[in-house]
C-alpha cells in the first residue's frame, strides 16, 4: 500500500497537480484501500471467500 501511494504521488506531481490535491487524493485512496481490506477480511471470516 505504501508503494502504491508513492507511485501515485509521483505520477500526480509529474502531471502538474498541486500538493494539496495530491494529499486529498492520497487520503481518499487510503480510505478506499482500508475499506477494501475491511470487507475482504470480513468476507474471509464469514467463509464467503475460499482463499
């Protein structure tokens, strides 16, 4: 996740988006990733996912 954030940060800055927008995008990305993992582990615990 940290590596993904670094890559996103670099790409966004190279395309001329301001640092404050990068930070906002970074925060939103973290929220999405955290939500994904919460749901993933919830499904896994409930036996919905086999892996």
